């Protein structure tokens, strides 16, 4: 999943803390586009990587990742499976690791 920082609502939220719901809508749209494209190309299995970066507010990272996981799981079928791999900030990966671990053990994720 690739987003350009220029003009992105997600990265705008990461820098200012404003517009979280718009950022979520943007990411949901991107996830749906990825899934529909993979479905049209008859991709049966795909692993998509999302990196929030060290600047993304930790207190909202879990909320965003949960929305992304929900969107992926809402489109999963018997014919195809799409997984999300979270890439952690290199400087201090532990806060994002704890969030991802909690979500991975929830209803929309697994290890």
C-alpha cells in the first residue's frame, strides 16, 4: 500500500493531528482499490505492507490499523485472501509492536 506524503490526508493527520476520520476514509478507499484490483487480476493471495512511520501519533495507530484490518477482512472470500503486514518505526518499534500484537490476536488478525 503506497501513499505519497504530498496531499495525503493520512500523512496530513500524522503531522497535524487533525482530520483523523478523513484519513481513515482515505485509507479505506485505498484498501478497497487494492482489493478490487487484486480481485480483477484474480490474485488469490496477497500480503500488503503498511508502515505508519515514527511520526504517526501512537494514540491513534491502533484505531487506524483496526479500520484497515476490518476493511481487508470485509472483502475476504473463499477464493482469495489478503493479509496485512505492519512495518514498524525503526527508531522505537515497541509502541507500534504492542498495538499490532494486540490486533493480531483479535478477531481480524493472526500471528
